[in-house]
C-alpha cells in the first residue's frame, strides 16, 4: 500500500506532462496549417492584386476617353472637371458605404463576443 500513493503521483505527473506535450503539438499543428495556407494564398493574392491594377488602368482609360468625348461640348477643362468630380464623388460614396458596413460588422463581432 505504500507504493500506491507514489504511483498515483507518478501517474498524475506523467498525465500533466502528456497534456502539456499534447497542447504544444496542437499549437504546432495549427501554426503549420496557417503557414501552409499563407503560402498557398500568396500566389492567389498576387494574382488578385495584378487583376486590380489592370482594372484600375482600364477605369483610368475609360475616364480619359469619357473626358475626350465630353470635350466636344464643354471643352477639355470642363470635361476633365466633370469626369474627375463625378469619379471622386462616386469613390467617396463607395468609401462611406464601405466604412459604414465595416463599422457595422465590427460592432456585430464585438456583440457576439459578449
């Protein structure tokens, strides 16, 4: 009977060591999975960035083309101002909408945590 408490202490010590090793292994597994996903998504993000740059160039081309077309009726300066101000107003409205939705999403995320 004298050996029984000692063996229970040993079992609990080994259990604590094994639990710690399990937690460390799980953390390492999640870290490796996250790094793997990051490596896979780098190329995809680069392709999306390239697509956005090309789309931005196309939009600039369309705005210049619209300015040239409007310059027949309101002159080059007037056409440039009309197109630029219209584009800036559109960008401002989109940014305002985006920030509003972002604030709404972060508020909803904060409420879920509570």
